[in-house]
């Protein structure tokens, strides 16, 4: 039993900022990596940013320099700080995590998604 819940989406003007949060809860032993994906209408779901348990964060070229991913390991939370938002950033943003449960079963989990709309 693992849940990922996103929050922080909304409507913002071009050039604005939003902070997305994803909290994992349940029978978690370890979270190996946490990621943010997004999917715009009519487009495939794409990786936006990821942060492993070890190593440096990684970003899609389209968001480098504008988005920052971070995590609070103690709180099982990952944050996506989005700045200088563009209309093409409009999408449903999904939290994703690879998690080992207390039963030592590893799997990939998804949040329900949060809508980000960038429009004037």
C-alpha cells in the first residue's frame, strides 16, 4: 500500500512560478528515486525531472535552468519548483517513484496528477 499525492498545480501567467509537491505514504521501506513527468493533451508522457537517492538531479532539456527538483527524504516528499513558465509547460504533471515496501517488494508508483496551465 503506497500512495503518491501531488499538489500545487494551478493557473499561472507566462513567466510565473509554481511549486509542485508530491508526498509518498504507506508501507515504504525505501524510495530509490523520485521523478516528475508531464503529459499535455495529445502528447506522450515525458520525463521532466528526476532525483535519485544518490547522485545529481536530471532535467529534460526543455526545462533546464527553469525548473528545480529537490527532495526531503525524511518526509518522503519531492518538490518541483517551476519558474519562468511558458505556455508549452501546460500539462498534467505526475509524480513517479520507485519504491521498496516494507515487504521488500519494489515497484513503480504514480500519483494522480496535478494540472498546470500557463496562460495569459
